[in-house]
C-alpha cells in the first residue's frame, strides 16, 4: 500500500511535547507510515516546552491568521514548521501565546487549566481552517483524543460544502476514554457549532458539552489502541458513560495495538544509560542496575540480591498506585526494591512520598517528568510494574521487555494483548499477569516474579527471550493503512448518499 496523504492531529507529539503514551504513538506511527511511502503532516499546538525542544529550529510559515470562533469572536494564530529527528513528517505548530505559552500542557498537579475547552477549540478550529486554506491536500485526517475531536465536527458541520475538506476521510483514535473533554454549557457557544447540536444525541452530556462525542459521531472510522480495550469500552464498566454511543458505532470501531519506537528505545544504542547491552551480551544491564541502585541511594543492597522493580507512569488514579501503596507494608518483607518515577495528581504523589519516607530501604520515588531517568529505570530494573485499573494499551510493558525487564502487569486492556503469562519456565510467555486490582493481587504477582528471579539459571534464559518480542510498528502501521482505506471508502459512500 502506501502513498496516502495523512494529516495527524494531536495535542502532544514526542519529543516536542509529552505527558504520556499519546506523544510516543503519534511520532512513531508517523515515522513508520512515512517509511511505507505515505506522506504525513502533523498538526499540534506550539507550547512553551515545544519551543524549548525545537531549539530555535522552528520556522514561521504563516502570521496572524484570524480564526473564527463563536459569534463575533476571532483570535489570531501564527504557524511554525518543524521536523522531528529521523522522521520525514512535516510538523505544523499552532502558536497563540495566551493559549499555549504556559508552564504545562493541560494543567498542574492541582487541577487542569480552567480554559482547556477554549484552548482546544482554538486549536481545532485553527487546524481545520489551515487545512482548508493551505495548498496541502489530505486523503485522511486522523484525529487523536478529545483535544482534537472537534475537527471532524467542524469539517462535517461547518465546512460540509467545501469540496476539498469534505473529501477528506476522517479517522478518530481513542487513546483513553476516561478523558473526554467535558465542559460547561457556555463552552458550546464558543465552539461556533450551532445550538442544534446541544442534544443528548449530539454533543450534550448531562447538561454539559462533551468534545469526545464529536469525534465518535463525525468520523468515518474510530479506533482504539488495543483490541481488548476496543471491546471493553462497549460495556458500562470501562465505557465511561459513552458505551451506549460507542455501541451505535460498533461496526466502525476497531482496536490496533500500539507499537514502540525501536530506535528511541534500544538498549544497544541508548546514550542515556550507563552501558549498552543486547540479548546476546547482557553485561551492560548489570552496570545499569548498579547505577540505578546508586541513584536511589542504595549502594549497599543489603545482603542477598534484591529484585529491583521499576515503575514509570503518569500518577493518575487509573494507574493503580493507590493500590500499590496499600501493598507496601507486605512488600517491605520481601527481597525487593521499588523505584517509581511519575508526576500527576497531588493526592497520589503525597501518598507515595509518605510511603517512601516510611520505607526508605524499599521505595524510592521521583516526582517529576524525566525522559532520561525513565530510560535508566527501564534499563536498570529487573522487573517493571503496571498495576493499572484499566489500560487502553500501555507502552511501559513493551519498553520494559525491550530492555530485558520483566513486566508485572494487571490483566486488562492492552496489557492483556501484549503480555502472555510466563509460567514456571522460559519460552512459554513474556511476563506476569494478575487479575485482581488489589494489594493481594500485586503481592501474589511479585511473589511469582521473585520465584523466577531467585532461579538464576532460568532467569538468564527468560530475559533474553522476552527481549526478542516484536513490538515494532510494522504490523500495526499496516493495520492503520487498512483503516485509512476503509475510511476513504466510507467517506465516498457517505458523499454519494448525500447527493
Ligand atoms: P499513558 O499514555 O496512559 O500515560 P503509556 O504506558 O501508554 O501510558 O505511556 C507512558 C509513556 O510516558 C511512556 O513512554 C513512559 O515512559 C512515559 N512516562 C510516563 N511518566 C513519565 C515520567 N514521569 N517521566 C518520563 N517518562 C514518563
């Protein structure tokens, strides 16, 4: 296949802005699609951290473009162009200092920015207008998550008559249904979409406006980031109130497992870790392990070799760190050490910090976003824990495997699709899964991992084995290409029927 022209629209793209997996996915999927011969343009906001990451290399291509919002409201944006290292995709950065030149992308650990609705309305409307006005044509517009979900509604409701935009097929990807972009009724006016869309069948959601609904309603095809999650969200437990709407679009909904960027995440060439290593020569991993112990203030392991368990995550309730905290007193009796790198909700940060204070020999926490430290943890830890209550896909478990670090994960969403239980010996699986999101579930899984860890001979077979798992983008990018073609067919049919 190949040779499709695709606009990727997202609120974060690594390494220009990142809070989680979405950023990795948009960057690495785009690179893979490019290398298959497609032409990709990426649209994202120009945040303060993006300006820093660009190191002056972003070039201004459009100036002071008026963007029409609600009645009588216009704001101006500038457009910059940049590239990503090793990636041929063109990146268009939408600049508006008031909306995007801030300390954070979405808000602080206390709360989200109060005007996130307005910020992403501006972004969506600006991108739609730019696609209409620029000389670029796209076969497919691929929007990611609620921050971009108004784009399909704008194309279908406001620009329906504009030949060029109307002929672009639309794909909407749900990376996490728990974040829907729900705002007060007054925000509806600011979208510039008519009040006739403020009904429960359209964008209204219990008296408020829900941006995610626009993406689900107005896209030709909808995807989520793993096959299991695409089924889970059709039920009330994981559907976050939108399962009913999703069931109406079930025929157009699919799940495609994310891949990881095997160039960025490569222990054989990673300049951020103490020593390189590969499945064929694992000495470097031991050096990374020692460096990590030292970094956590545990130079002296204290007698017997301990199993170092790493965790790198957004500290949101979804990730299950509140459950981990409850398991700490029992874990303290086991030969393990825990290193957590994360940033997020204040109450979870506080819980973890208190625990680290009470159990300094067991738990080390770093409350920050630190890409380099994430690499050092993936490389230096023996095991990697993801006690998620739900997990649309999860990248941590795949990255951990690439670094020869045994994943210990809750059996949900994409974790179920990427991890097979290892059992008692090598060759039968690639990680430890546990069913119950409870302290007991975590403890049993850690005990299972310890059984393997204690058996040095078996461990030496298991680790190189899991490093061989293929989580590259090649298969998944092909599935996205298929989805794009299906979306184009669906758009053509829709256009024919509307004539
Ligand atoms: P989610 O998208 O829900 O945040 P994923 O597992 O899909 O979870 O992706 C998380 C990504 O963000 C991984 O690349 C992980 O290494 C990275 N990450 C999360 N928190 C941090 C942090 N505090 N510092 C550095 N990287 C982080």
